[in-house]
C-alpha cells in the first residue's frame, strides 16, 4: 500500500509529518539527540534493517533535519549529525517523552529529563514566549489561518463555541 503524501497540505502538523511521521524517523532523531551519529550505531540501537535505515537517513537529510558528513575516505563512511532544524525537534521529543511517561508509563523509564543545575526531573510545560501563559485549553485556542477552507473554519468555530 502506498503512503499518502501530505506535501501539498497547508497544515504545519501535516507538513511536519510528511518529513518525520514514520516512527523510525522519530526514533532516529531521538538517537541523534542522544549523540548517535554513525550508521552502525543507529542500526544497533534500533534493530532496523540496513535498507530501511538508509532510506530514512536519506529522507531526514533531504528534509534538512540531519546533515551527512564524511568521517572516513577509505573506506568511505559518513556520519549523520543534527542540523539546526534537527536540534529544534528536541522539544517535540521531550513532549512525546512526557506524554508517554504520563499515559503509557513503562515499569522503569530508560531515560530521565532533568534540570542541569539541580538534577531534579523536569515537568515539561509549553508556554507562550510573549505572554508567559501555558499553551493549554484554558489559555489558548485555535483560529482559522489564511488558507483555511470553509469546512475547517466551521469546525473551529463550532469547537470554540463549545469551549468558550
């Protein structure tokens, strides 16, 4: 079955999923965030087939989330390092971590996110940079953007009418 492409959509969520929506891609970005850079390290960490890993690394390079850098000429070997956009994906990983920890907790988490100064586990919270308010249902809402169609406008209007 061929996967549907989201590249022509105007939704930022769909456009992001077009580039990182496969679970392997998100796990590769997770591992890159933890410092893995080499093909064999990704393969060992993930247990992914070489062909699948090659495709996904190539897609992440093409999407601008990873950069391929040559570290050996003989034999030719590349490493994959996070780009600025790849580093900017870190809060998404932390949000997924926090969501999973709360709603699908493992018996014992394999990693913790802690404050660098105190060493205390952090409790992630997304806030608005301008107001300092949490981005939650109490303080924020969705409004149609310039490319919203009539269906989306009606859907958002109906949702906002029920939550006001």
